[in-house]
C-alpha cells in the first residue's frame, strides 16, 4: 500500500451549493475537479475538512467511528469560515454514500478506509476578500490505509516552540488549511535544524498541541491535556482516549499548563500524540532551547499502549463498544 495520503479509492461524492441551495450528493469516479482559478478558496483559503475512518470488521460489516462528531465539527468549521453550512443530514448522506460506493475497496484489518470530507468556497470572485464565498463545493474522497505502524512504533521527537502560534486563540478549533499553512515554517525548521518529527506549539509558554495532533501526558494516575478553549482542535481521538482513561481509573485533567511544568513531569511520565490517522503515537523526547529531554525512559509507554489497544479494539469490533461509538454502514 502506498504511503498514507497518496492512494485513493475509485469513487468520490460531490455536492454543490449554488443559488442558495445544495444539490444532491452524487457518487462519481474520482477525477480532477473543475473550477475557475479565480475561485474564492484559491485566494482567501475558504476551506475546511474532516478526517475519519471506516473499518471492515472480521464479519464483513463496515463501521464508521464517531462520525456524528466529525459532522458537527465540519459544520462548526464552515461557520467559522463563513462558508455555506451543509446540513447534518446532507453530510451524513455524503459520508455514507462515499463509503458504500467503495465498499469493495476497504482493506481488511488492521487497515481501514480514511475518509476526507472537504468543503471549499467556489465563488468566482477575487474581489470578495472581505466576505464569505456564496458558492461552495462539498466533496468526500476516501483512501485505503494500512497499518500506520507496520514498520514498528518509533517514539517521536518533538521540538517545543514557545514563540510561534499554529493558529489564533479562537481559530485553533477550526480544521482548516490555513492553520496548517501557519505552522509549516516552524515544523520545517524543526525538522531541518533539530531532526524533530513535529513541533509542540506552546505560545507564551503554554502547552497546546502539534500541527496536526493533540498532545497528552500520563503522569501517575493522571492523564493531562490542554483544555479545549478554542485555541486547539477538539480531537475526537483525544476525547475518546480521555473517556477510556477515566473508565480505567485515571483522573482526567483538562487544564492549562506550562512548558516548565511539563519539563518537571518528564522524568516519570508518558506522552503521546492523538489523532485519527495514527490513533496514538508515543513521544520519546522533547527538545527545548537546544536541550533534548527524554520522556520517561524514552521508550513506548505502557499505559499509552494499553489505551491505544482499548481504543482500536472498539474501533475494529474486537471488544464490545460500551459507548455506542461505532455505527454500521452496510
Ligand atoms: C485533525 C486534528 C487533530 C486530531 O483530531 P481527531 O478528531 O482526533 O482526528 C488534532 N489537532 C489538529 C490540529 C487537527 O487538525
């Protein structure tokens, strides 16, 4: 299987917002889109997206994981970008038909189907810099993905950046290309200068998250992460892991905390990144002001891996889903 993000299924779903109404979502062969170079999205970044997965369980049934939360988050992002907001029903229909259309192409476990609903402003008007696009396109593309950790789990190295922001205090909760663009220079420099995998953004010394994943610490019987206040993306994986940790007896601490506090915890804590693509990626080291600090013993954390297994067991139907997170598609 190709690298994550470069292989796609044969079909996609498209709906357009024109003259104040949405068209029916249509399944069509995946192909280049046709829109004018003067389209709003290409100039003013009126774009947002989602990322979720469908799994083929061993009995052949296909299940989506917590897609309702992805729909609500996309609506929230659309609102923030002044894009036409697709109804819950429209998004549900688009996602379900995109999955059903490629049912045969969904890999066996531990693979999955990664689903990328995307909403863009298509109004042809480079004069509309100061208002939202009045026309939009919603499309859902899908990608068969293999085991993210097929080469084994290598703990990540993060650079702590306490100068730059990946977003603004309120726009951080919006899943939009602009936030990724804003963090690119910092991530590129971290990779080139320090050999870091990712940047942990900590503007003003306050720990937030990385460019594309939430950051979570386990310290004794506490699980600690930045509270959702608009500045970070409210991750669905994050929320799921916190809920599972609470059920395992951990004290969940959604708080504001500083780089200094984090450094103090490091000798005996575990840390990981959470997000749909990799689910949970252990963090083995942090670099701050030129000094590298090991997270615990620098290896993959035991509690982190237990939480990862608990979550993937529910996603893949190996364990009973007490939370009603999985929804049958076919
Ligand atoms: C998508 C994303 C996440 C992870 O969200 P999930 O719902 O867990 O996939 C975290 N941070 C950022 C910046 C993201 O874009």
